[in-house]
C-alpha cells in the first residue's frame, strides 16, 4: 500500500507538531522538578524507610548553573533538601494504618514561628537580594540617595502601628525601599513594649491617614514582639524576608483561636 496516497504534507506537519509539543510538555514538566522533588511523605515502606514520590516523569539529572555573582549551584542536590522537622501531627491516625491519607496537620508548638501551614517558608540564602552593581536591593530610605516620599502621599513615619485588637504596638521610624522597583517594601517599627525595631511588610498594612495610624489586621499588638528579627539595620536577607512575611501571614489563621475554627 502506498503511504503517500493516504496522507499529505499538512497532515505530516500536524503529526510532527503533536510529537514536538508532547515532547516539550514532557521536558518542561521534568525540568520543574529540579527543586522540591522527590516529595517526602509520612508513610514508610516495608523496610521502614520513608516513602518518596517522584511522579512521571522522574527527577532529572543534576545540572549546574552559573549565578550572577559568579557562584555555581547544582540542582537537584540531595544535600540541599529541606529536612527541618515538622512541628505538627497528622490528624485521624489509627493503630493499623497510621495517619489518614490527606488528613490535615495540627500544630504541636507555636504555629506562627514553627513554619507550619501559612507560616511555612523556604530556607532561602541568608544574603540580601542584589542590584546589578552588587549593592543591596532593599535598604532603608536614609541610605537610598535621591529617594523621598511623594508630597501628595502620606508619609508613614511617625504613625502609630496598631494590631487587630486595636491596641498600639509602636510607631514607624523608617521606610525600607526596593531600589529595583521603586516602592516601599517594609516599615521599620519601634515597639513601645521594649523599644526593639521590627520589620512590617507593606502588604499587610492599611493606612488610616485621618488618625495617623497604620492598621495591621493579621496579628495583635502583643504579637509584634514575636516578629523575627533581622541581623543588620542596613539590609535584609532573603531568608529574613521569608521568615517575616510568613509570621504575618500565619496570623490570619493563628493569631487568635477563633480564626482557626469553622464558621459554623
């Protein structure tokens, strides 16, 4: 049978595109498993070893990347796997089969600082984000030459910071700006409880200009003392950013007991 009698160029091109596109999907799906895989589970195999899940396609072979600062990183890298213990227990366990598949985790400590649920964060490098010239990207406005607050916008400095309970936690003493994307990233807050300075991400802020207040609905005033600190008063690292944002984010579920309960 003559194959060409039942096909044409357009049909061959279509089949070729399907094969190419299927291969592209396979390649991209395999590449996105360079970090975070294989997945750890709470189950163990017959030999007592923790079960892991790779899925299909499997984890790709290691590849080395040259970073902008001249360093190199190889992924996947089992040595960089996140092995932090999970400060939570899985609900619905029984003696025969262990925890129910898909059962939720219940925190066993302080969920706002134990990296559980909405407080989870990645262990990013403990170095600041950098500009192309190597300088820190996010800095206090006092160190950013030529930066100021637009005269038509309210200046948060000096405003009182209040928590979800309406109590005052402290006042804003400085603005931290992102020099790559001209905007305010953090408010530096001096706490009235112990006069320590903590960082407040602007994504968790509501401005009450009339009363000169900065309202934060994610945590209470007392919980500001638990905000993870930063090591320097001139820069903030990627790890510190993730920990701080995770703390405020967790407050929407864990700040007060009623938030973690059902509505009905």
